[in-house]
C-alpha cells in the first residue's frame, strides 16, 4: 500500500507536466517573436496563441531553451524579443563609411598640396591669398590624403606637406603625374580659359625623398604641431575684404 507521501508525489507529477508548454506551442510562440519587427507583450502574444496556453510559462520555458544559444529571448520594458547574446555582440559590429563633402577651401588646399608639394602652410596661404584655417588642414589630415613630410630649412622650420598613397587610391591615380595638366583643366572648365599671362600649372612629383631645403621630421613628433597655432576667423592678407576662406 502506497504511503501518503508517495501518493502526494504521484499526484503532483501530472500537475508539473501540465505546466510545461507543448512543443507545438513553443514553436508558435517562437515564430511570432521572430516574425515581429518589435518586442511583444504577453497580452499581444496571448491573443495570437491557441486558447488555454499559459503564455507566461511558455515564455519562461522558451527563454530557458535559448539561454545558452547565440540568440537569447529577453524582456525589454515588459515586452519580449530575441536579441544577440551579450557576449557575442562584437560580431554584430560593423564599420560604416561616412561621406562628407569637402568645403571649397579644403578642395583648394588639397589641390595646392597635390601640385606644389612639398609646400608649407605659409606657401599655401601665399598661393591662395587668404589665411588657411586650422580646421581645413585638420579635415585633410583626417582623410589621410595629406601628411607632413618634413621641415623647411627656414626660420621657424615650418612643416612641409605632401599627398599620400590614400590620395592616389581615392582619386584612382597610378602616380601624381596623372593629375590633369593646364590644358586638361581648361578643357574641363575648372580653369578660366582667359588666364593671366605666364600662368602655369606645376608638374607634381612622386619623389618621396626630402628636398635639399627640407629636414626630416623628428622621431615621435606630434602631428598636431602641423596645425598650431589655431587661427581665428580668417581675413585676407593685408586685410582686404572678400579674401576670407569659404
């Protein structure tokens, strides 16, 4: 004759089994959560499930089933949704390219560096006839299209700038000599056909070697030195109106 304790255990087992959601119920719940573009609350899920299903218990069971997988069932603001397991979030990280349009000033400075390199900031300003802002050079340095080459052997030892391999790659050039010359620039409309007498476009050089008037950069030299000191709102040389950088 079974003892009272054994009878109680036997009676409790069916009740425990009844609390477990059936496989087909879990499949339905799983499909609803995967198909939804946003987290769902228990009430919404219950409306879409067959009558009599203990949605709360089924959710907890499904959550336990997914606990060790690459995707976990999580509760967010009292709503349920599938999310990548926290320890695998790094797999979802991706690099994006942010497209930024260069200002007219940055394009002008880049062109001067490309054609006149090695060139100092003061020489760039002399060619443009306007003070070059710190931000303009910052942007070009961040793109990786220009870099400091060395220091000019003149008082103050200013930095000289040149283009990089990234510049050639960006503009699909095999070498700097492939940059358009004077006649090509005229033909594309980038230069006025009525240019001053004696106007010329220099032929850029790919030679990475320092010129006689350049000293090498010191080891570990901070590139921020290339942009110091910062320049406030720009004014044209000599204080003439209309010479500010755009």
